[in-house]
C-alpha cells in the first residue's frame, strides 16, 4: 500500500485561483476549498494598535485548500502551492502536511489509493 498525505494550505484570497490553476495544470484533482477566518496577534509589534490597544488581535479572511495525495506527490503539491501563493509579505499563509491512515470513498467503498 502506498502512503497518503493530507495537505492543508491557508492562503490569501487573491492567490486562491492561481494556486488552483497551478495544481490542476500539474494534474492534481479532488481539491476542497473553503472560506476561513484566521487570527493573528501582533504583540511583537508595539507600533500596531487597534482602537487604542497595542498588540491587538486581528481576524483575517483567508482561503483553505485541502487535498489528499500519494506520499510521492506531496512535495510537488507543497511546492506548487507555495510558489503560487507567495507574495513575500506577512500573512501569505501556512501549509500543514500530515499523514493519512486511511481513505474510503463512500459511493463505492474504494479504499486508500484507489479512492484518490
């Protein structure tokens, strides 16, 4: 059995379509996309204030891409998302990579790699 990896990328909304286009062009399909909100605390930057409070927490609207790929495809997926989503500015986003123990397609019962 080939191992599987879950990729979760939280990126800027303006970079969603370029990331999807690059993934699809490479051959990745079966992406899940959702609107998410993230928080960030700027306590390390005393020059940032919100309503008079230094180091306030902020909520940012982001896009989340989730996908499960074979282990040997994970590095390519991360590279593609990183390149497509990078602006070089703070708040570009983050990518989580984790192992997947099992995948089951509900419609036909296919398991693991066959379900991808």
